[in-house]
C-alpha cells in the first residue's frame, strides 16, 4: 500500500462513525459543572472498556491509559464512576490497531475540548495530550503494521465498534 494509504483508508472508512459520535457529544457546555460531569460520565462508560480491550492485545505500541485521569476528574466532581459498558471488539492485531486509533484520536480531540473546561473544573483527562511525536509515531506504526486490504478492513471494523461504544455511552442516557 502507498505511504499514508492505511491512515487515509481508516479515516475514510470511519468518518461517518466519527461524525456521529462528535454530534452526540456536541453542544455540551464544558464550563458548566453539571454538563461537564455528564460528559465525563459518558466517557467513563466507554473509555475503561476500550482500554481494557487494548490491554489484551500484543504487538501494539506503548500507550498511556487515561482511565485513572478520568476517574480522578470524576472524583473531584463528586460524580460516581459508572460501570463500563460491555465491549468485545473483533479479534486480531488489526482490531487492536483500529481500537487504538480511536482511543488515541480521542486524546487529540480532548486537548481541543480542554480549552472549553471551566477554570474551576478538573481537566486531567481532556488535558492529557500526546507527548511530542507520539501521535505521528502511532500513525507511522499503523502504516507499518498494515498487511493489505483485509487487514485494513479488520482495523476499520474494530474502529467502528469503538466509535459505537462511545455512541452507546451517550445514547444510553449518560448525557
């Protein structure tokens, strides 16, 4: 595959899923304590499940969990930590990469959202930016790991399942 084709293909295959999740979370006033709490509770129903799945895959690059940061922010808001939703992504290394792509992509989006958090509210979770070069290394690793169109489809299937997990976290009344 041509350089960049895997990331471009994964982005294209999951664009509608990404847009749907963005729309479900949109409109939250992250400067408002209650709105922000509901936003974090929804994330707490999805992220721990996705990170637990990531911990089971081998042959993925190192990644830094954000569940502890999310739990700390919820504790600061006196919000109970919800049970994670069930999540069983497809098997295989490609699926791990697809799930990681979504989880680490949400880290990028979180940094942009962190600018909207009220000054008196905790921001460890959304403020957990990638270290310099970390995102680029993940994308480079994704390109290197890919093994043809079937691999890409397996990664996209897992990425869509991960987006669906976040959509369920919102759709089940969390926010």
